[in-house]
C-alpha cells in the first residue's frame, strides 16, 4: 500500500466511514484512482477540513453540531428516552403512573452530560413537535380538565420570538412569547399575545402579559433515529419535563439529495 492509500485509510479510521456521507463519496472515488503523494496530501487536508466543518460541535446553530452525526452512546441514550416518552404520550398525566413519570425524569436528567454546550444560547428556528409533557394542562395540548388533547407544536420565528400552538381539528389556539437567555443552560420566557382561529380564520386576538417561567435544559442535540433520520431533540424542565423534536430538514430548510456518483444541496 502506497502513501496515498495510507493517508486515505488513516482518514477513514480517524473520522469513521459514514454511510451516505460526504466523506464516503470522496473516499470511494479516491480509492479507485492512482494518486500522487502530493495529491493525496491535498485530499487528506480537504477531508479533514470537511469533517471539522460538518461534524464538530458549536454552541450556535449552523451546519455543525455534533448531533448531526451523534455518537452511538448518545444516540442510544436519547432513543431510550424518546421511546419511553412516546409510550406514555404527550400528556403524561393521562396515560402514566407517577412512578413512570419519575422514571422518565430520571432518565432525562442523565442526558445532560451528552448535551451540546450552552443549549440556552443555541439559535432555534422552525417548528418542533411535542413528544412528551408532564404538565397537566394546556401547555401539553390538553383541553382543560378533559381526557382530550390536540397536537401541540412550538414554532420559532427568530431568536427572541416563538409561538406555542395547539390544534383541535379546525380549531387552533396559539400563544406568542418572547425568550431571553438567562445563562448557558436557562432561558426566561414571557407570553404577550394569544389568538384563537377556526377554519383558518382568526376569531380572537388578545394581548396578555404572563410570565412563562424558565426553561432549564437537560439536553439539546441532534441524533439519528433507528431509521437513520436526523432530528434535533430538546429536553427541558419548566419545571415540569418537556421533550420536543424537530426533523433536521425542517430546521435547516435543506434537502440533501444523493445519487450514485453525485450529491448536491437543494435549498428551499
């Protein structure tokens, strides 16, 4: 094996041969060519630069959080929490015992060491779906004290504004809020406007001034689910436990299309 092949082999071992990744396309092509030492060195530099840009962590939104390709241990831990939460459902008090809710909280707190750094400063955008809430009331999507609940989402308009929404068939209730950073792990929230719409037509709009308390992060990061789909996961105590998820393509507005010898980004 020549120097060219040694450099390529070292790169694959160092950074992992990821299926369907940018690196795998380049490595597949390079291994079929006879490269000079100089060309192999340039390829090596290019590969390591791409790896640093795409896969390493940052504390702000970009193309970079390690969750884009999370470690196996982190993936498994977060998957276990998500699986347990899904079995309970979005409104925890309706379908679980106190012990089950306590067990889920304990599991979630163990994720903190695996979180992206400074989660409260992470720039969020787009819509998150509620996976689980320990809140007994409307924040979980529940319709008052009834056993009925709707689909709850959280949509970020920018770094300082988001909307909580619950949809019951044609009825949609929203409350808009501002969010501020208190420290690296905590956000402060204040609600200022609520609306009610029916069949897409707004029938109520009211200004409010309500403290939404604090979000104390236990985990924020990207993982791959069992089907290889990447998701951004947020786990917080408010003080009740909330777990939300967002498909990566929904967050970034980017589709990655792959062909046998070509890949490209399709920006929405």
